[in-house]
C-alpha cells in the first residue's frame, strides 16, 4: 500500500508541465503614442472589457493618478500630457492589483459588492472578500 506522499507525488508528476507554468490571465497591455503634448491610447474598450469594471471609475482613478485631464472618444483615450507606454502600463497594472485581482488567489474573477455601505472586492473563484478604498 502506498502512503499519502507517494500518491501525491505521482499525481503531481502526471500533470503536464504546460499546465503548471501557464498563467491563465495576463494583465493587458495598451498601445499608446505621443502626439504633440497629448498621449493617445488605443484599445481602451478592450481594456475595460477585460477588467470588468466601470469605465467612469477607471477614468476617474487614472485622472487622479496622472493629475492630467483625460477624455474618451470612440474607444480611444486621450490624455492631455505626455505619458510613456511603460509608465501607462504600470498604472494599469496598479489598478488591476487594487481593484481587479483577488488578493488571495490572484485571479481576475472578482466583482465589487457593497456590504453595510462598504465596497468589497469579492472573488468568484475562491470566495475571498477584501474592503476596497477609492470607490
């Protein structure tokens, strides 16, 4: 009769290596370019769809973080200032870490719910709940 550790090792070794190393979700990167004194961001609607959050909240948060006026028109974001693509993608990653990804399992399967007047980030995958500031 095999012991627990032997069975566990056998089960772990039967899992394909690709399944062990493959991330299910990657934070989306946006394409941006500087035109004069403005930064143009393409694919904004795809980003909003991937994060499953309110567009107004994201724009308000981004405006606060950049301290620059931002407008949205036809799926394209215009930031009235120069922001490099690397810095912009770091800001998007920060938003995902604060408002989208589960703090426990790191999956994006979350929703923002209100409990007793407090906004909470609730994971639909593992059930973790965390208060969210800034909503």
